[in-house]
């Protein structure tokens, strides 16, 4: 099968993928890349190849990619400015002999009218990979259930309210763990070249329905306040969230921008996340976890 590269292996997704791959492959067949390779010591001790790489430094990449045949390209966190990073990684990988690139993309990334600005980075990266000459697999994730169970629910329970611009739009929330398992399935099986998979949970719910579920589990009220997009911008402004990706302070306290979040809500409201598929089941051999399962897993972290 050849060696498998995992980029961003010290991040949450990459670390989980590396752990799962260790169970499926010989350790010496794993090449784990990170800007902070010291965080991957236990993988190196297990026999995996750990290398320093920086997508902003193309000169670091040929040596980092050497010997790899398949690669999991995990999208970087720099919304709005990451396409050049991804291009550097793809070009170096193909030059080094990588024949198949699986990429962590976004649901409806290929829908031209999708208003979520985050889709622009993802579709641009998909097109770079498609044009690279390598086999490709696009893993188009829905919104993570863990993001709902933690980042959305915790402040909503703490304040008892949640402004929201998603309306009655539905989302088939997916566990990040299921997305990791799906990616590992693609990397360790044959037959996934030049295919796109939409990774979702088992049921499509609206944000008010998701928060009602959290309220029931916690035994505390959450009032969902329906606002328009401008109202949502005003809410994020009140929290000190930068409006645009270009305004984000590097390594600052808030690593995301409100135009990213508001347009994501618009996309939900307009139906771009309403689809539920069986792709997780097909790639992993097990059904996807429900949002309720993920909430029950994380509710110990909720305010009492």
C-alpha cells in the first residue's frame, strides 16, 4: 500500500487519525508532519516517521513528503489565506511521488451559490488537487457535533440564550470521530480515487432543535433568539470577534472571524447542510454517531 502521510498531525483531527492508523498499519509506514514535531514524540517512539514541515515554507516540504504514496491533507485553520498553504503542500507531495490525496473539505463545497465564505477555500483546494495529476478523494464534512456540544452549547447554557441566524435550516451534524474514521478508511482501502463523499450524522436537525436537546439533557432552559444576519454580526461584535479573517490577530484569543460564522449560518438557513448520507457507514463499516450520543459524551463539561 505504501507509506501514508498525515499533515497537521499534532492537531486534534490529525492526532486522532494517526492513532487510528497506528492500529491499521505498520508504524514505519506512517509519515506524520507537523510544525511542532516535539508534540508527536510518542508516535516516533512507536516507530512512526515524524518530520517537521511548514506549509508557509515550501523549501521544508520536499524532504517532509519524501517516500509518501498517500496523503491526508487536513485543511489548515487560516480561513481566507490558506489556499496558498494547501497549494504548496499539494505541489510538494505530487513532486515527491504521492499518488493519492484525501482532503478534509466541507459539505456543499461544490455548490456555486453556497454563501458560506469558508467554502471558497475548500473548493479552491479541491480544484488544485483535481488538477495535480494525483488521485483525489474529497471528504466533505458537515458541521461537527462536538462544536455544537461544546462551543455552542456551553455559552448557551451559561447565559440561557443563543442568538441564531440559521432559522429552521437543518444540519445533519457529524461527529469528528466519524470523519476521522472515514478518512482512515479512504487511506487504507482501495477504490476511493476521484470520488467525493459527504460525511454526515444520521439525522438532520435545526439549531433550535439541537439546543432543545441540550436543554433537555442539562435540565436548564435555553432561549433561541432568531436574528437576521446583521443581528448576528452585532452579537459577535459584542463579544469582540473580528469581522474578517484578515483582522484575526495571529495566536490571539479568537482564531475565527464573524463573517465566516455568519455566512455559515446563512448557508444552513438556505438548506446547504440539510442532507444526510450513508457515506460514513460505507467508509467505516459502522453507522455514524447521533448528536445526542455526542452531547451525552461531553455534557460533563457543561455548566452545572
